């Protein structure tokens, strides 16, 4: 079965819905395909807030926001892209407010802003600690208002390609079963991140790098894949994130001796240094024996019950549910966890990939505004700003393209059908979760907060073995059509393995330390040789990767030593 | 630890019927494991065909609503350790009030269409002036707080699953959609209040709720949908939309409790004693004379479930004084400016008999302590000194 639209958006998180709304405003026929109902998307779990230089609390300026972003990125961000994001932020956030978004407010009625790591001013607008949730719901409201067609619980398996052009997406209908294609003149990927390849990730089960893998297999280049951000405060049991807002509101990080150890590593910014710095400091404390059961302690007790209940109720609840700790009485044990993929499908500042008809926005994309290290609060912003820009461009260019004939997706449908049939027919071999567990272990051990040649090479080897086992066949026990999540997990694990491979190989490739990529065998940043993006690609026919470099766009800010 | 579950597995057969089977499982999980982790362990190590929804595992995406021992929960918010310690084997089943797709996966399309039917987005008049500086609307923290609870809703469906009214009337809009409706009625930036209220003032709207409070109790996020429904009811009164039987019932209940009403010849109802027997006929109006209603009244009386009509002439409901005083305080506090919109009828004076009894019951200070509110017409200590 094939349906046709002008623009199809794959993914209904913040980036996807924002793109869909803008495309709908562009007057074209838009559809959204999502493996989850839109409000189930992982954008909803963002707690801390969204950066915008409104200057409601203290003087601020989009130029300072831009500088903070670039410095935070360890000078790997493309500066033109960062400028656009920080300057257009103001209008976009005001628009969200006008759409009806709930924000925490100052006594004078303006949107409240709180300090976040590595920001020169209290710049993070928020709604208590449910910012992503309120944004996601206001975006869904607007999606309904614009009457955008949503294919709910459609799992996109592959892009439909007609030669070099993307002609839509081929999906598995999760609820009813069956391969169904959505043909479109413009296809926008907004499928979010890929944290599930790590143990202890803050990401949802659905964050499996699907869009990156689909684009990659179609020949689109991926950029800076080695740049996985680790969040400094995640719970040990399952990686659930405790927001940076806890430190923004005045929380302390302590080691087993009760010492506020950040004073040693970032004497000025302390707990609010940038994420890579805090994560490394924690790792060092833990590995030098000053941890508590593999964690450090996030201490909120001095804030008092009132403050915690008012400003951080969600964090208190999460610590209760997943660590059995009441933050009012006791410090929360936390450790760094895989959080955000700075890299992704390479796009220009309009979300365009080098593949005709294919766009990307949000965490799946790499514009790049985050470079080697994203600032907290900047990725929600990216989804909104670049979601809008990408939706507008996809609609505009769709109108210029010829309609896609439904038959142009036939090859894609056949391929997907074969893959599904093969998965369902496999009778012996590992279950997909066994492979994912093994992958997550090697990733956590070898591509974590600190990396070196030996470890990363080990990971590359492990991944190659896992990929070979996967290709031999994984067993899907569920053979039915209706809500066969066993089947979709198996497909997801295939994406994860391939994306992990790009991450590990790019990691080996970059022989310096920059932002999240911190090597113990190359401890310094090396601007002479490595002030550049890594670009990894393959062709649809040949699964071998090639890795090369591409220049970073520098406009105003020459690289400087980064201290906090 | 070893966790035990029994899961209602349900598989649709090609002929449209459903095969149901209660299947026991026992599986090793880690100490911090949730119910969702336990289902995962089963799916990965025992039976890959178990179907349930999940995503964020941090109680914000709303995917994993299901029933545990007959009560709706988010699987990711239930810790297994206490259950294991107590040696319990919880029974897991899909949410109620929704068709089952398979195992624990329900069809939520009715849920979403009810949300959709509330015009769930901000509506502003073209005539409303935009903020002059091109920035945000100025909303005080107190004003914004009016919709805080409703903004917490993650649309997991737990409230709808447990809704008794929806069980009786599947067309009832239900707690989630009504909470969403209030989210905009309570928003200062929205200009469609009247239309929104009209949309909930229907046979299947606000007054269809039986006030069992299950939604409040089972909501995993503290939205308290029943409170939102009450707020909608109050807003209906504020806007003079009181024609529904539900509204009439509430109004007559209040009048009877206050001892104040406007019908002629209603001394029995409005003597300030709260006349339960008279409530129903006055709510129904002439319809009360229809044989079905009349017979039901007789049957109730014969079974001792309705006091005789003269009962309230002699008996005053216990605790009524306090209720009356609370009402009085609310009438003063809860002015049109606070709730938005005009009152249909301005708050009246309490009859002298009630005022007297109140003064006899509490001092000004006690009232202050009991209600946290100062009386205006009673001398307080500060004003006295
Ligand atoms: C716990 C947590 C807290 C965070 N807090 C903050 C914060 O405070 N501030 C900040 O700026 N950022 C924060 N982030 C980061 C930020 O939330 C995310 O980067 C951002 O929301 C990603 O949005 P997205 O629209 O790109 O993807 P998502 O919201 O993840 O949406 C992805 C969408 O793609 C769909 N999809 C995926 N694969 C497929 C497929 N194969 N077929 C069909 N559909 C598919 C999914 O169904 C979903 O709808 C946080 C992240 C996490 C994990």
C-alpha cells in the first residue's frame, strides 16, 4: 500500500512536529510518520529548559549566546549555524509562548530563566522541570490545529530511493502489520538520537538511531559521529536523567569525602561548568576511589523541601522511583551517562542533506550547532529553530519538484518486505536484545567519558563481530502481524550496531581530545590538525565506510583555550 | 530478586473473537527494577511475543499505562521490590474502557478523538491586542499556576481506564479530555472560553461525571482530573450556563444547604436544613412526575433508602454549619476577578438563623484556624486592638 503526500516527516518529536507545522503553513500536503504516538516522543523527557537570550533576568544578547555555544562546542560548531540558532531563538520562543506554551514566570509576568552550565547569563527558559513535556504538548496541539495527517505507530524501515533521489519512506505498520510506503517529494528525518547503544543512557527505548542509519545506508554522509555527550547526573540503575536544573537551582556535587570536588576542576563555574568537564571530573573522582558505589553524590538537601518541591518536583520523584532516595533527606547517587548525539546526518542551515529530496532536523541531524559538546538547553532550541527552517525549505522545494509516482517506491517496498520476511523466518541464532546488551557493554567500557586507541579498537572489533552475528540472523519469536514489537526491536538493533560502528571508527580516527571526545592517549586539543569535522559515509551497495574530514565554518570566533 | 507476575494475555483470533489466558511468569530482576523492567526481562528472556507499549521509562511519555491488580498504573513507576518482599504476585492486565489490540496494548483512538474534540489549542481573537513589545504575554506566576496541574497531563489514559462514568456511558468525554478542556478555560491567553464551556455542557460532558474520584486517585502525575471537572462546573456557573440537570442539581443542593432559594412555596427545601428528599424532584422539575421517576422514588422509600419528605423539616444535616460558613467564605473570596467571568447572581446574605448558629459555634479566630481565611465582618484581634 502506498499513500502520497508532498512532504513526509519521519518522527514526531519536537523537531518533526515543528517541521510539519511549518510545512503545513507553506500550503503543501504534509504527513507525519512516527513509530510512537507524537506525545510519546522522547522530547517530552527534557526537563531543564530551552536557551534563549531574552534577558528577562539579567542582561543578555544573542551574540553572547552564540559565543557561549561556540566555546561550549570546543570550537567544532559551524559558527554560521550557531549564529542563526541563537539569533532566531528569540522569535521562536516568543512564538511558542503565543501558541500557548506553559512557562514558569517571574513576578513581573515575564518568562522565567535559570542559569545553566557554561552560559554567560541565566538564559534557560523553563517550565518547572517539565520543559520538554510542555513544549511537546503545545506542538502536538498545533499539529492538530493544522490538521496534519499522522501515521501513528508506523515504523519507518528504510528510505524509498529512486536512483539518487529520495522519494519517501517505507514503513512497517506496527498495529496492523504490513509494509506500507509513504511517497513524497520531500522527506524530512526527525527521528532523534541513538543513546540506546550505551549502558546507562538517559535516552528512551525508542532512541535507536533509525533515521541516521536509514540516511547512511542511502549514501548520506554522517558528521562528527564520535561526539556522544555524557550527562553528568544520571541514575545508576537505568540511566534516568536528573536535570542540570538541580545544579542550576544550587545543588552540589560531592565525593565520598563530602567534598565539593568541582572546585578542583572548574574553580569558577564549579558545578555549572560545561557537561564534558563535569562528567570527566566525576569519572576521575570515581576512578581515583572517591566515589560512592560507582557514583558521586548530587546533594540538594541544603535547598530545603519547599524549594525542591517547587522547582524540582520531577527530579525528586525520579530519584524516589528509580533509586529509592528522597532528595529532600539524602543526596542522590549519580554518574555520567550517554545522553546526546552531537553528530548526525550532515545538513546545511536549511536542513538539506546532499541527497536530493532528503532533509534532517533535530537530534538526528548535525548542522552543526553543538560541535564537540552541546550546552544544556541548546538542543530543544535546535529542534524548534531548525525544525522550522527545515520544514519551510522542505515545503518550498517540494512545490518545485515533480510529484512522485507511487510506483517509484516499489523497489523499496520489496526490499523491506524481504528483510521482514527474513527476520520472521530465522529459527536459530541470538535474540536481538542479547546483541544489544553486548554492544552496550563494549560501548560503555570503551567509548565512554575517557577513550584511548586500545579501547576503541577493541570496540570496533567487538562491533564487527556483533554485526556479523546480526547479519547471520537474529530470532524474532513473535511471528504475528499485530503489534509485533519483537520484530521492530530486531530492526532497531541493526540500526544501533551500524551507528555504533560509525561512532567507534570515527573515534579512532580523531587523534586529539575535543569536547566529548576525550582521549587519554591524545590529551590535548589539536587545532592545527583536527579543527575539522569527521565525515563518514558508505554507498547503498558497499557497506564499507570511508572517513574523511571537512572544514569547520568559522566566522567571528577564533579558537581559544577553553576554561571554566 | 525473583519477581512474579501473572499476565492476562489476549490474542485476537481471525474470526474477531479474543483468546484470553492468564499466564504466570517468574523472572530474575535487579533490586531497583520496575514493573516495566520486569516485563522487559520476560520479553527478552522468556517470551518475545509479549506485547506492551513503552518508551521513556521515566513516567513522562505515557506509553506504559496498564492495570496491576485491577488498578491503572504506569509500569515504569511501579517498584517491584516492595511487592517481592511482600511475596505478592500481581496480576497485570490492559487498561479498561478501551478495546484491546493484543496483550497489554489497547486501542486509544477513542481517547484521542475525545481530546481532539475539545479544540485542544489556544484560541485568540483577532481583536485581542498583541503584547506591545512583541514579546511574551505577561502572566503572573499565580495566574500561570491556575493551569499547572492540567499541564502535567501526559495522556497515558490511566484516568480513563478507571472512569466509572465512562463504563456506563462510553460517550462520556472523560477525565483526560475534560482536564484538557480546563487547561484552556483556565488560561488567561485564551479567548474561546464560552465555546469551550458550551462544548463541555452536554449530556456527555461535565455533569456526566459521578464524582467517584478514581481519576484523581489513579492519575500517576497528580493532574487531579476530577478537580478540573469541578473547575469547569464552577466556570459554567460563572457564565450562567446552568440549564443542565447536573448544574440544576448542584444549584439546588447549594440553595438548600444555604437555606436560600427563589421558588415560591419551597419552605421545605430552603429551610437551611439541607432537604435531601426534595433535591431530586426539584432537580428534575416536571419530569419528576413521569412514572419511571415516581416509581423509583417510591421503591427507594420502601427500601429505606430515601427519608420521608417531612424528614428535613425536623432534622438538620450534621456539620451543615461548617459547610455553610465555608460557602460564605468562598463566595467572598472567589469573586469574578479570581475565577474569570461574571457571576450570574451575586452572592447573597446568609439567613440570620444560620449566621446566629455559626457565631455560636466558632469564634473568629477558630474560623480563621479552620479555614485559613479571615472573616470580614467579624472583629479580628488585630482590628479590635
Ligand atoms: C532525559 C533527557 C533530558 C533532556 N533535557 C534537555 C533539556 O533540558 N534541554 C535541552 O535543550 N535538551 C534536552 N535534552 C535533549 C533533547 O530533549 C533532545 O535532543 C530533543 O528533544 C530531540 O528531539 P527530536 O525531535 O530530534 O527527537 P525525539 O523527540 O526523540 O523524537 C523522535 C521521533 O522520531 C520517531 N521515530 C524514531 N525512529 C523512527 C522510525 N524508525 N520510524 C518512525 N518514527 C521514528 C519517534 O517516534 C519520535 O516521534 C534532553 C534529553 C534527554 C534524553
